[in-house]
């Protein structure tokens, strides 16, 4: 026996084998209209299902390319850590996976390198601004650079270099204290160097050398 599957709107028991003369024309017309409607609906549904993924993929690819170009322009204006780049991408509503892929690509191209950035910032903050190791470490941590990268960069500064920087700052500052007595000048000099994060022993030695020039 052959199994027959009927459309949902067909009643096999209630449907006669042949239409009666009285209703055959009307029924045929209604059936024709229903069938045309079904074909039209199916065509629309399948067309929409096929077009949506293609359009979404195009927009997504465009967004990623635009984000990459924007990040390149950003890096041309300032150095950024990996943490800072991820934060910036999130602020631009980049998807987490897209942001991670873009950061990984920029690391491979060496556009992003936290170890290099830590060394450059350490040199700049130490040589040009005379900041101590503790202050430099704090500023690098605030930029999201890892402890490992920070420690490696700070090893480039030895204790003698730090004392030399502190003494140089103390000599520059003590010239502004020409009208102050020795005790007041020393107190202000100690406070000045301490705020820059130098250790107690470094502050004392730098102050001693600077104050000796007042005699």
C-alpha cells in the first residue's frame, strides 16, 4: 500500500473525488487563488532568508576594517599599551572577539609591544623628568602594563643613576631657596624629592650634596 501525505488544509475524507458541476468553477477559482498566494509567500520567504547573512557579513567586515584603520591612526599619535588598546576598542563597541583578534594581529606586526613600551617610558620618565623607580612603576601599572614588563624595564636604572638624577633635581631646586635659611631649605628640598618617590637614603644624600653648594 502506498502512503499518501496530504497538505494540511486538505480533508481526504470530506473531499469528493470530483467536484460537482455547481461548484466546480467557483472552487477551482478559489483554489487557484490560494495556490498563487502560497507560491508568492514561499518566494518572499526564501528570498529573505538567503539575503540576510550576506548583507550582515558585508557590514561586519566593513566595521572591522574601519576599526583597524582608526586604531592605526590612534597609534600614530601616541604610544598605547595592550590594555589601553582593548579599552579603547570596547569604548567603540567593538565585539570582544573582534577586538582580541585585532590586538593579536597588531602584536604579530609589532605595532603593540608592552615590553618595548615599558622600556621607552622608563627611559623618558627617568632621564627627562627625573622620576624615581617607584613613581615610574606606579605610572606604568596605571597604563595596564604587566609587572614582569615593568620589572624588566626598571632594571635598566641602577641605584647610582637614580642618585645622580635625584642630586641633579636637588641642585636645580636649591637655587630657588637662596633667601631661605638652611633648615627651611632642607625641609622643602626633602619634601620635593620625597614626592617624586625617591627612597629615604637617596633623598638624604642628594639633599646633602645640594645644600653643600649654599656655603
